[in-house]
C-alpha cells in the first residue's frame, strides 16, 4: 500500500518523541493511512512513522487487558505509549476515593512493559462563575493532588495538565518538582503562548518535558459543522486553521527546553488545526527553519 503522506522525523533531535493524540481516526484514510487500509492495520502502520502515541481512549474508560496487549503486540520494541488517566479519577472523583480504579488502571497497563510511557492527568478547567475562589487560586486542587501523590509509584512517569492560567504559579511548580512530576505544557485557548506564560520562570518540574497541542475545541467544532454543511463527508482530513504563528513560537520555545530535558514528548490532536498529522508536518518544517536560523545566530 502506497503512503498518501510522507512525514520525515529524521531531522528532529533524538530526544524528541512526537506523535498524535489517538491513532484510530477513519478520516485519515486516503490522506495519512492508505485508502484501502483496515482499522486493525492502523497502529502498525502508524508506528512505522511515529515513535509514540498519546492514547485518548483511556480517558473515557479503563481499557480491557486484551486491548492493551494488542497495542503492545502491534508496535516495535522502541515505541512508547503515553496514556491519559481515566476521567473517573480526574473528573468524576477528582482524585478522591479512587484508589481502586487507579490500581485497576495500572494493572491493565502491565502488558506494555517498556513501552509504557508517561501517564497524563488532565484536569478540568474551573470557571470563575462556578467557583471564584478556586478559579483564582486552585487551592482545593492542590490539596487533592498532594493527598493523591503518595499513590504514585516511583517507577513511572507522570504528567499533570491544568488549563487555568492562574494556577500556574509557584505552589504548583514546587509540588510537582518535589515529586518529579512533569507539568504539561499546553497550547490551548484558555492559555497564552509559552513566551508569555513562562517568561519569568522555567516550567520544567521533571527530567522530561511533555507538550500538547490542543487548540480551541469549540471553534474547531464550528468549522467542522460548516465543512460538513458544505457537503464534505470527512471531519478530520485537512488543515482548517493556519497555526503557523503558534507553531513558530512553540518551536522556538521547545528549542530552549532541549538542554534541560532528557526527553521531550510532543503530541498534536485534530482540534489544533483540523488534521493532526498535518500539524506535525507543519511543526517539522517550522522546526527546520527555526533551527537553521538559530545556528546562523550562534555562528
């Protein structure tokens, strides 16, 4: 089967692992996956191009053991799975009285072995109208997180993502840094760019960096609706939003993280620009330009 899209990762530094949030979009057939490819063939094909994936499905529910075993069996030895912690833990229980679910989740992931990468705790945005005090301080969140952290074993990597800008302050940085937990560095519509957000201090709280390109979900869904009303069947098969400026800012910022990070995990979802593999292609081309410009300045 001929590849519809060529993505060359060879120019990126070895420290960088890059991939998409999920690999199973049928809309990618004909533009990323060959048009006649069967869904069970997606992951092996994907893993022949990218060296990591962020699994979004685990946020919705704890997966079955056979599913996880299939992920392990269909990928090469050096492939890495980052996985979102189930929403039952992060959203429903909000880290309280969820030890049984947490342990069940960890047991299910055991077939991954050395392919087991970071576990991402994605927490909900707290609106000002819902809880003005928590919106401004995140104190309840910090309390819950500090009480949950003792459940984390030392042999795994963990990432915490918050989408409230006001929470990204020293108390959170100190708590995460004390326990070697990475702060997710996220491109999201509720947050300014990294040059603004991390202007006064490094956001690194672990030996590795974890970057997520999420975009603006509501705006993208509006564009998708308009696209389908125009007669197009597929939702996620093309770039719909020009993200060159954001990508350039992040590429420059990620350059600064290289010396301080042992590894960098970078993930794009469809909502960032409309087509995650296309966003990665843009990032790679932008990275090449930024890197060349940096070398010229250094010389």
